[in-house]
C-alpha cells in the first residue's frame, strides 16, 4: 500500500503540470483561474459533473453529508492536487461537495471537452488519468477498511503512516509530514473526535514516537509507529 499511495500523490502532481490549460499554448489565452475565499463551495452534491479541478494554491476539502446532516470528510487536498475526477469515470452529477479551506485559494478548472482535446492522440496522458482514477478509488477503499474494522487509536496511527507514505519527506531515519491539518481536521478524516486525536498524538509524543507543531508532524521511526 505504501508504494501505491506515494505513486498516487506524485501522479497527481505530474497531471497538474500536464493538464493545466495555462501550460498549453492553444488554451492558455482563453483560460482563467477561479479564485475563492475561505469556506466558499466550488460545487455541491447534485451539481453537474462536467469539470475536473486542479489546486494552484490553497486547500480544498472533499466530503458528503449523511441523512442527519452530519458532515463526513473524505479528503483534504493541497496545491498541485486534482479533484472532481470521477467526472472522467462517467459521473454526471456530484455525489460530494468541494469546499475551500483557505483565503486566496486559486483553482484551475478543466472541462471534460478540454480534457478530450488534450487526450486525443496522447496515450501516455490517457494512461496517467486512468491510473489517477484507479489509485484514488484504492485510497477510498483503504479509508473504508479502516473505518469499518479498526478502533479510533489505530485509525489515527494508520492515518499518520499513510500521510507519511503519501507526502512524507525523509530526514535521516525520520519522516517529516508538512501539514496544516488541525486536530479537528484529522478527526474528520479518521472518523474520530478532536479530543481523541489530541490524546493519541500527545501519547505518541510522550513516547518519543512523533513530534508535531502547527506546520509539521515528524515521525521518528515509521516502521515502529504503533
């Protein structure tokens, strides 16, 4: 799972560089970035799914609402990452929402028709897009497995391990995860409470298994994190 998750992340970044119309001469002149303030919605459930989106700057959370109105967060994405990609797999209306988390967030939209133009005759691009959709579904399956079969503490630890695999940077024997996620964000992503996240992270810190502040989480020894 570790190599697959890391590959998914880097493929997302590569696709941003390939797909953003500002990087394609034929499209750059007529294309504009979308700019959003914090808490603005990019799309809602049941909106038409006719674009994919790439984050040029800022953060976006993807989620859905339960019947009782409770918000469930599936992912929090940052610069260089892509969302709304299920439109590529035949989704015609959104099943989730996309909401901006930071002020001055810039989004690069790409219509399905524009995407078809880019894909025409480019087998490598078509393969990368297929891989993106497949690996994103694998990530969602991984999260579902943790929610169904693991307790809260295990879910939080597995979240740290996955985050280290997806976006971690090796610093000697340690792994540094650059992140702006709050304890509340991590709780939303792991189906736990903010109090539980704080308790587990403090426990791991006291055991010198991790160190964290507002900008990063440092995992001392990834293999022995438990």
